[in-house]
């Protein structure tokens, strides 16, 4: 079952046989179009609604890695080609050296060592949320009970957002990642509201006093931003924009990938049983999570494109300066048989597993280590405490979030014994 937005539906016929659409899928199944392209046209010409510039879709794993790491493919030059509605420039829209300068400000807070220091705290949060869920008779919505409040709490704590203000970030984040779900005015208002809130939060006198010292505790993102601003490394607008993109990515993406991974396990009871057997060993859990990240796509569309800054060639296909290049890193590269044996199978012991879910190169996901930790802790806790967890409704009754850049379920009703 592949749910495709009508406005981006596959073009039937037409005069130009080389022109293909960009399918926007909202469930977690992969459109077979990507297999066809990887085999026959690994660099395929595509059309982007509202854009006249030539564009290309790259589908093979090796070519995707090349585009993501080659500085001749620019993110800064591609802002006008990006899906969604942008009214500000963010970290994801920049190239080195500006991208490097800003990323370095918060890189340490998201390093593997610092993130690992958060594990006991995250484990406790997961336990508390499951306690609250099982205190009531099943069924329960796993998204509203667990996979949504966990990332909201984590990113809220990292930035010092009071608990009563955190629900607002949900609405703002959804507007940030919209395709058709919000009007341009609603998106602009959400961005302005979030900017104004973070300016008050980060620049208030108490924030400066409490968090701009020289301490560097685990996950102290607000402190890192304030120290960089104090030392003249970043200006006020850069600080707030950096906070905005981290908050949105840390919330919206993680909520949906957590729900998607649990759904993927539960829709295949044998797979859930396999994971439960592995959940006794943290190393086996980490390996299984990498495979689940490989097979559960996050974006409804290929991610924000790059623009070629000079004439070049990818897989034998000439790319001219000024052409936009999209990469199908989740929907196609993750299923490339040249890299992954039997890619259609979910093998929880697959190793090595060089998936590109978190990207590659300079724009590798800043929060990848934190996302991995959250997924590992959620799945381990569910396997230990609710081994009989299962879907509470038939799959066909599940509803998908539509109109956004991120795939996700509106609710995930589950029950347990």
C-alpha cells in the first residue's frame, strides 16, 4: 500500500519519456518506482511542481553518497528548490564554511560521549511514560502516550523550555514541515511565533545567568548557544535560527520515526518476537535498530536538493551547473542490492549496515546519536515490560498524517497482555 499525494502523482504518458515525478508517499511502504529507476535510470530526470529548473533524482547508494559529500553540490544554492515553505535560512540551507562554523557551536553537545551520558535519564523518562500508560486498561495510543511526549520532553529539557510551553512546539514543528497541511500565512506565523519565543527564552536575563557559564554538562544545548553568542561566535539571529532547526528536527522527526519503527515491528508478529529475543543484549538491540532505521523511511519526499555549482557527471549522466539534484537516500539507496544483501528482508542482525538514513557528509544529522539512543531505550523497555504488545486495530484502520514532509501515523492503538 503506497499513499501518494494527488498533486505529485505519477505522470502517465506525456511527450517526454525521460520526465518522471517525485512521488510523495505518506505510509512506510516503498514505491516500486525506485527499484525501476535504480536499475534502468539511476540518475533520472524529474519535474518539481512550481520549478522550471532541470532536476535529477539519484537512486543508487554509491551515487547518493557521492552527491551528499561532494562540495560541488550546494545546499545554499538550492534553497528555492526545497520542498515546503521557507521564510528563513537555517543550518540545513548552508554550505561550509558557514555551515561548519554554526554546526561546531553545538556539535559537542550531540557527540556520542555526551549523548551516552543522557542514557540513564532517557531510560527513566521512558519508564515513567510506560508506567502512566499501563496504569490504565488497554488499548492505548502509543504515539500520544510514549513516542510523542518522549522527544518533546527531551528537547524541551535540553533547551530549558518549561513543561507548560512544550505543547506549542508541536504545532510550530508541524507547520515547519508542511507541504500542503498549512497555508503560507500559517507557516510564516508559526515561524515568527517560535522565533519570538526562543528569543525571550534564550536572551532573558535568567537564561544568560543560569546557562551561559563555562559549564558543559551533557546535552546543554542552550548553554552552548549562549556561550557562543557571548563569545561573538554567532549573532543573535544565528543563535535563534540554530535553536529552531534543532528543536523542530529533534521533535517532529523523532516522534514519527519512533512510531514508524514500533509499527513496523508490530505489523509483523514474528519480527517483534525476534526483537524481543535480542532485547537482552544492548549490542544486539543497537544492531537491530540500525536495520529498522534502514527500512523505515522518514521523509515523504526525497530530502532538500543540492544544486550543481559546475558541470559534472554522476553515473554517466551529465549534470549542468545550476541543475537541482535530489537523492533518494531512504527510499532507494537503503534498498540497493549492490550494498545490502536481500534488501527487501528485515534482518535484525544485519552487519555491516551502511544505511544513509541520517545522511552523509557535512550535513550528517546532528542529532543522530540522540535519536538512536531514544529508539534503543523505547524498544528495549517495550520488549521487557510489554512483550505481548500488539496492534489494537486492523492495519487498514490506521490513519496517516498527510500534507507534511515527514511520514507518520496520527495514532498507533496498541494493546497488551
